[in-house]
C-alpha cells in the first residue's frame, strides 16, 4: 500500500505549514507529526475512515489537533489517494452522510 497526494492535498499541506511556521515552528512540527501518524495508521487500515456523501470518499481525523484527512482507497492500485487535509474550522467540500 502506498500514499498518493493530489495537487490540492499538497497545496493544503503547504498552506498549513506556512501558516503554522509563521506562528510557531514547534506547533508546525507537532501538527505535521500528528498528520503523519494518522497517515501511517491509514496505510494499515485503509477502510478506517468514515464514508462521505461523495462516492468512494472517506474521512479520518487526526487524534491530536483534529485535522480532517479526506481520501479514496484504490484497492486495485494498492494506494490511498489523499484528496485534501483541512482544519475543522475551514470550509469543506465533503460532508458526512
């Protein structure tokens, strides 16, 4: 199983890193670690996320800091496609059913 990030997800990560680094480099490291930890768990349990209204889209939440990770699981391709990563206060395009 491998991770693939969409351009939007990469943009989300870059914006998040820029925002946090301006305020606190330690906060940026901690949030990055929480996201990385959740992604590693997702590799082991790709169906762990909650289904969203959009077909095949799932969501997991980081245990710490509560960031939302939206993804799709491509079983034949053996990859998890990260669609976007959002702070709960941000507008989201996907919704829980």
